[in-house]
């Protein structure tokens, strides 16, 4: 049987991976919309995305802004 510490580590890894994916998708969507509307790049982190996922959001935003009409790589 796994210890409580191991169980928490597994759950945190799943939670962190899911949060990073959500942040990247949200960034991609926002970047795509900004590019479609002719806005300048703005990678400001939305209030509902945790700072822990800032890099994932920014990566998604850049992909969406620069390649919004293509399939994302994440």
C-alpha cells in the first residue's frame, strides 16, 4: 500500500498536469481571438489562472496568436 505522502504526490502530479493543460488551452484561445481581432499581443495572466501556470498560459497564448488557424501542439 502506498503511503499518504506517495498518494498526495501522485494526486498533485495529476492536478498540476491538468492545470498546465487548461492554462495552455486558455492562452491559446485568447491568443487566437486577439490575433483575429487585430489586437496587439498581450500575455497578461487572467485572474483565474494561477501563477504556477503562467509559463503554460504564455506558451499557449503565443501559439494561438501566431498560429491560431492551425492545430495546437499541446
